[in-house]
C-alpha cells in the first residue's frame, strides 16, 4: 500500500490536484494507495509520495514541496511551481501520452493553479469587484466555514473526486482534440474557397472548430452540423476573444424563422444570434447559402 502524504487542515487547489495526479497515475498502474493528511514529521518520513509539505523538492525521491527557502523553481515564463506543478512535471507526460497534451494542460490548468498558490495575479480586472470564477474557487467550496463543523479530511476527499474528474476529462478532451483537429483541417485543406469551410462531421462543436482553424488566417465562416440542423459559426479573431473576423450582416441580429427567412431569402433559415457569431438552418444547403451571403456582405 503506497502512502501519499500531504498536510492536514485547509485544502488548496495545488495539494488537491497533486493528489489527483498521483491517484490517477497509481490507479493506471493498478497500485493500491492511501492518502494521509498530517504534519507529523515522523509520519511524513514514511511517505512514498510527499507533496506540499516536508520542505523538500526531490523528484527522484518523490518529494514535492515548494515552501522551503528558495522555493522549487520556476517555469520559463517565471511562474513558480507549486506542488501540483512539481508532481505534474514528473508524471504528467505519462498520464497524457504526449508532450503536446502535457504542454496544453500545463498552460491551461496547472500553471494557473501554481500561480494562484504562489500569489501571482494572472487576470486584469475589467469590472470593479467582478472576478473570474476559477478552478480554485470551485475547490474552495469544499472547505468548511467558521459556522460549520466539518471533517476536513473528508472534505479533501470530496474535492479530490472533482479534481480527478477535471484532470481526466482534460486529458481525454485534449487528446481527442488532436485527432479532431486533423479531421477539421482536412476539410479546410479541401475547401475551394478557404473563407468558407464546410465540415461534414457530425457532433463537431464550434469550440473544436476554433481550436483547429485558429492558426489559419483565411476562414471567416464555418458550416457544420448533422441531420437535425446545420450551423454557421464566425471564426474568432483570437482563440480567447469574442470578436469575430467578420460578423454576420447586422440586419440579421436576433432574427428567427420567418423574419430571418424574409431578409435572407433562405427558406429554411432558423436563427441568427444577436451577437452575430452564429446562424442556423435546417439543411446543409441552407447553411451554406447563409455563409455565402455573409462572406460577400
């Protein structure tokens, strides 16, 4: 039985996600383990994996603390490692199956958790007293309040279930995105007019489209869908921006069914979002016509 040891008391995103990473790693190997939360130095010495406590960073000995003088190093972008980042650095590539997916998750999930734990601000506030609701906030709800008498170790294990699921889904979705990207880019490469790409692959989402085609400058509108309905999505200027490379015609904003059909001349058009990034038709042909009008408008 392997011993995973971290500190007791309050839970934080870095120790919860470090535990999640090690749990998935050991489960994949079929090894049994227990998680012990303590500050007893004699117990800590017996750990097979010790993280966020112990005052030592030694990856070979599976010691992953960052609280000691001098910390445990920084990334090239100057974000200091927390226990999550240190554990991820050793075991993440094996869990992900590739350096590419490892890097994506390190940038998307691990680095922000490390930054938060080390007191590094990542976001600029555009609205007074309004902040993003981050993964740290999600896990913090498992901590008890001053008016509650909760078992902190039990709450840690509840938070761990969520962290494991988040991490497993990130690994799965980012590995799938690599294959999906190849499929979408093949449709792009075979398009005669690169401004308008038709993707005949059921269940592809617009977010997967953004991810796959963001590095190509030509696409303006992408037609995608299945037997139920077909959508046309405007490509974003940047992957994390809500601004489009080109909007649908302003006169379409918020129109539905007969109103949209009248102004577009497309008899099976259904809807155009009022923010002009999405339009929907009942058929592929109708969606293509909507996209053609938008391209030429």
